[in-house]
DNA sequence: AGTATTACTATCATTATAGTAGTAATAATA
DNA sequence: TATTATTACTACTATAATGATAGTAATACT
C-alpha cells in the first residue's frame, strides 16, 4: 500500500505553489530547490496537474507555475488522483468485468470500504491546511 | 495505492479457512480450487501467515491448514500487515532517519493520517464478518 | 538577439511483483 | 514397509511499474 513517489512529490510541489499563492508564478527550479527534488522529474509531474486544471503556467522568461484556484479549494485527493491514477486498492472494486468472480467475491467489499476510507481522508485535507500548518510551525520555530 | 495481490489473495485464502473453521484442516489444493488461484503461489502466502501465528498446519497425508484462532479474532489488518509488510503509504511516516527533511516536512502528516485511516478500516473487518456475509448471501441466492 | 523558462518525447536502469518449478520432509494408510 | 498425499522450503524467471535522466522544441521577456 505504498503511495507512489509521483503522488508524494506532487503534493510537495503543490504545497510550494500553495505557499506562494497570490504572488507571481513560481519557477520549477525554485520548487525543486526548496523541496530538494529533481527539476526534470517535477516537470513531468506538473504536466498532468496542469492538464487537469489544478495549475496554470506562464511560458518563457519570468514564467512559471501557479495554482489555478485558491489552496482551500484543492484537496490532497485531487492531487493524488491525478498522479496516481485512481485510489482503488484493487481494480475489481471499480470494474466488474475484470473478474468472473465479482458477483460473489466477498473480499471485494473489503476493498470497496477501504477505498471509501482513503478517499474520505485525502479529501478532508486541503492545500490550505498544509500551508497554514507550515506557517504556524515556522513561527513556533522562530522563523521569519 | 494498489493493494498487492499477495495481500488480496491472502485474504481470500484466510476467508476459505474461516468458512471451514471448527472442522478438519483444509488442503491448499481445495482452497486454490475454490478461489481459482494457483496452489503453488498460495503455498508461498500461507508460510508467513503460519509464521505469524494466524494459521496452523498439519503435515503429511490428510494434513492441511486451519485457523489458529476463531475468525472473529482475526482482522483483515492482521492478514494484510503480514503479507504487505506494513500499512504506511510512505516509509517516512515511520522512520525519521530516512529523510533529512522529516522534522519540518509538512506532507509527512498527510501520510500519517492516511495510515491511521487505513489501519482503522482494515482493523474493523474480521474474518467472521466476511464468513457471515457470505453465508447470508448464499441463502439469498438460494444456495444449499 | 539572447536568455530563461515551460513543453514534450524518448530512453534507461532498477526494483517489485507475480508466478513457476523442483525437491525435501513428514505422516497417514494400505 | 512401501506408497502416497500433503506441507515446507528454495531458487529462479519473466514482466511490469517506477523513478529518473537527457535532449530538443517552443515561447516570451529583456
């Protein structure tokens, strides 16, 4: 049940954009530096996020990326679903035709329950929650 | 966030043993036939389950496997943890030393929350729940 | 014109996964 | 005691997924 690095890095990328929300577009280079991640790899993650309408971009010099809507309107579930495909722990919970046993397979119900629980949890956390928490902890640490 | 087939098959294997609970040991061959899974592959899954004390075995002819304790005392979490390693969506949520950023990484809290939610859900489902559900549905289907 | 950035595509190395195969040990039973 | 049915154990392999790198094209600011 590991979350892919795609999804984990994607959340960190979006968190950075959340921190900057309201300001100028942010360079991928700066996100990569702040989060200590590969810029090239992030550039692959930001593409689907843009295609899904979570992020806008500005090309050319002084370009960059920015959130397409306020951080309180973006949940971790939104991000993870884009980068992870979907949240179902087993494909059978979505598509009956994948398995001939689906009509009477009892364990299927387990994965359906689990998916609902994962979905609910990730939906309950917004980017703004992360940003607020970070700012609060920064003050406690004595940050500027 | 896919559950491995190891864990999924393991739950089905344990479900079969749950159905048989109270009776004689069950052959892997029969479990494999009932669940339409490879017997050889199941033999790899049942070993850790035995090592963890969830299952007992009887060697030799007329041997087989049986639950080590009543199905209402075995949760899906027990099974998945054994076959999946652990439930953490990210390794960093368990071990600080894995990532130099752990002390101030905000997204880490997300994975901790998610792990708790997954853990709680899987813990809430016992083998007996699955067995009872199966028997109930069988009656509704007009099974013997 | 030059430079800094996003956009896109291809490739690759590593690891994890799922599954197969074969042999050894054990114990019931004929 | 020989046979047979089963668990126990170990090794191997093919495939797919993942994480990551590299290079080039397009765009737009200065």
